[in-house]
């Protein structure tokens, strides 16, 4: 680590051991405690216990870039709602929507913690609002034809890899972690037992539902079996050339290996295969995220929301519907046409009813009209000399 990082690490360790609330050496906030000091020495050490290792690195980096570096030198007591809201509005000009929402949550958590630890009397971030002008989140989706066109351009390994990703909406961390021992050809299943991320193998997934057994169609299972035979042939050739210690494929070998026999790097595959394919086919965008979003969107017509959530393996239905599912214009148009058809059906009945009512009224009127005609005839008769009918009171 650098000297600055070493000083910060030492400062955090000293704070952990000597700066606990209620101890004789507790730091009193006399205006010298800055926001940056509080974040690095009081907020992050508490949060690190609940953050996963890789997640912690990302979160700490974002907090440093968007909070500590711009406003970290300002004393904690000098921050108010106005200045914090201005900073959040400024972030909204250059950061994505999700990033701004994340920073708002962090700022609120930081100042809530500052109040809990008696560094502040009042929480200035409690009523921070989300800026109205936020950059739109990427919602790119593809069509079934575009997905099939992409598959048709790939060789066996990459086609199987992307077909697995499309059929089961797999995350790349799950996809590249498959080993041959997780594949059951007769049972038509693949078991997600571990994940890979930034060069490390993990025995846990993104959510509780990440690690599970997934079903694969017969055709795809046969393709995987054919891919294993091809891998066996490559292993024998590599062994003959002295580039491999074994002439056969081990059950612990990754199904999709890199040249060194390890798992494929997600970023490398995205740039080398997906981006290249998108340019060749003139697709708007092709990434693992776009594929997952596309499958969640198109699967609306293939099953219920719960079914789609099961395919995506999301812990919450809201994640499936609010984040991944996008509207399908053709489906929206069809819905509008269906509504229009129902309205026209309901509009036709009243007109028929009104016509029947008019006819009924005419019949009733005709039934009553004879008495009127009788009176009229009687009147004419009286004018002709005949006496009118007597009136009864």
C-alpha cells in the first residue's frame, strides 16, 4: 500500500482500539472532525462486517470518488441539507441514475450513523430528495430473431455458452464456473455450485437462489456431450505436444476453459466475443446484462411473473418486474386493441337495447292511443250533432 493508505489503515486501527464510544479516549466533535475522517474511520469499519469482500472494494471506491474526495475535507458539523442537496444534484449531471440513488443512500446512512454516535445532534441528510433530472438507465433489449441470429454466427463452444446464458438467464459469474462434474447428461441438469468473480472462485452466489440445479433441454445436453468429446481430442493433442499433463479431461476441469485451463475472464469474453458480434450483426448492444434483460422481457409471454422470477433466480419479484422486465411495444399495441374490442362490444349492446326500448315504447303508445282516438272520434261525433259522453267526477 502507499504511504497515504498506510496512514489511513493505521488511523482506522487506532480508532477501532481506542476510539470506541464511552471510552476515556473518545473523540469529541469540536468541529475538527471532517466528513472524510468519519467515513473512513467510523462508517466504513462498521459496514465492512456486512459487505462481501469484492462488494466492499467497489463500494469503498465509489464512496471515495463521489463523497470523500469532493466534500470530505469539510467539517462534519458544517454540512447542512442545502449543501448536501447541491452536491447530489451535481452528481446527477455526470453520474448514472443508479449511481446517484446509491450515493443518496450512502450519504443518508453516513449522517444517520454520525447522529447515532453523537457526532451530530441533528441529521442534515434525512430529507435529501432524489434529483428530478437523472440520466436514463440503459434498457436495451433484443428480439427473438436477433438472439437467434447471434447464435447462428458462433462456433460450437461459444454457441453452447450463449445458448445456456439465453435459455437459463445465467450470470457470467455462474456461467464460467461450470465444471464437467456439474453436468448430468441423463438427468438433463447443470448444478450451479460455485461462482467466479475477478479471478477468484467463490462457493456462494449473488443471491440465496443463485446456487441451484437448472434444467437444460435434450438438444443442448447433447451439444454439451459433443463439446466434451471435442475437449477430449484437444487434450490428447496438447498432451502429445507436451502442453498438458493429462491426455483426458478431468471432472474438475471447467467446461469453458481459457488457454491456461482456468475459467474465462468475463470482461475479456465480453470485449472479444460479444462486442465483436454486436458490431458484425449491427445490434444496438450485446452484453450478458442485455441478454438477461431481454430474456426477462420476452419471457412475459411464456409464463407468469413468478415463472420468470424463477428463471432469473431473483430473491424479490420487484427486481424481476421493475428492473429487468421492459414493455414490449407490440404487446402494448395488442392490449390496446383488446381493450378497444371490449369497449365496442359493450357499446353495441346499449344501442340495441335503446332500439328495443324505442320499439317497446311505440307498442305501449299504440296500445294507449285507441282511447285518445276514441275521445277524438267522440268529439267529432259531438260536433256532428251527437251528444258527448257524460263526464264523471
